[in-house]
């Protein structure tokens, strides 16, 4: 129903990217797949484009989960963790399928893995007037080095590389804005990817117990 622009596997994580800029009839079909709670949330968006993006991104998530669990998209039940991380709920809560999503403008990305937590984040590379302040407030030493490494013209790319890596880690943990601890490479694996032209993305997956035991 919604157009999948790319799918691939990075170190046991399946990553799917999708465009969210669809025609009104496709948006209406997506809306039909949503739960009552999701429809209420959709109807609270003030901006029509934000509403469309939420509807299409959430319907696509349902389709992708439904395909992996062999059930119709509308039958998927979702719950959410203490900081809002979506997870499978109800009759699907026992599944070992793990997922996470990110969307920016008209691009959405989804990460799927089995038995291991995942986090994903994408951003369009753009100039941020408060980049220096955000970098000193939120980035680790490594993150600041990635941000500051390129010459000034390359700083937006460095900033969003660091930003998406930090966000993907926070999202793998299911934490929120206040989370401060550094990245633990013993337990987590980080992989950058390019979701679309002009965008950067990062995926973080829990390492397998076999790797941790080495
Ligand atoms: C949700 C959060 C984790 C990411 O939000 P974001 O980057 O603005 O938005 P994204 O599109 O990448 O992700 C949104 C999706 O993540 C998922 N999500 C929501 N809360 C989540 C959480 N705590 N953990 C993991 N995933 C979460 C949802 O699927 C959500 O999609 P939805 O809005 O359709 O339900 C954000 O609320 C947050 O707390 N970010 C931390 C900010 C921060 O510390 N920044 C430091 C600079 S790097």
C-alpha cells in the first residue's frame, strides 16, 4: 500500500525505509488500518502534513509487523514502555520480534530484530543554529569529535551523524531525553546507514550473548 523505497539487513537488523508522501486515497487506506487510539492521536495533529506522516508511518509499521507475524496489519496490538518506546502488546507480547522506528519529514525508517533490542534514528542533514550548544550539552567526547572533525562546511553532517548515533542508542534502551550514560560497545553495536539522499541514520542493536561472552 505504502511505497517501500529500500530494505536491507545490517548485522542481524532488518532496516526498511519508506516514503511518507502519498496521495489522499492511500492515506485514507492507511487510516483504516489504525487502532482507535492511533486514530485519535492522528486527529489531534494540527498540521495536515504531520497528520498524514503519522498515519502513513504507523500503518506501514503495522504492515511490516503483520507480515513478520503472519497476521493482518489491523490485528497488530501495540503497547508502550515507560518512556514511550512502542513494543508488541496483547497476544503478541510474547513474540521475540523487536522493532523501533524513526521518521523525519517524508521519510520513515524501521528496524526489526529477533530477541535483541534495537533502536533507530534518522535525520535530514541541515544547518542548526544551536548546534554548538546542543553538541556541548548532549554529545559524549566521541560525539563531539565526530561533530568537530570536518571543516565548518561539513559540520551539519558531523552534527547529525553524532545526533542519530546518540538517539539510536537512547531509543534502543527505551530511554528518554534525560539519559546521559555513554555508549557501551561491549553490549551494543552501532551501525550508520543512509536512509535517503540528504539524510543520515544510525541503528543500534544489542549484541548477542555469544559475542558478549567472547
Ligand atoms: C522519542 C525520542 C526518544 C526520539 O524522538 P525523535 O528523534 O524526535 O523522533 P523519531 O522520529 O526518531 O522517533 C519517534 C518514534 O520513536 C518511537 N519512540 C517513542 N518513544 C521512544 C523511546 N523512549 N524509546 C524508543 N523509541 C521511542 C516511536 O515509535 C516514535 O514514533 P511515533 O511518534 O510515530 O510513535 C525522543 O522523545 C527523545 O526523548 N529523544 C531524546 C533527545 C535527546 O536526548 N537528544 C540528545 C541529542 S542527540
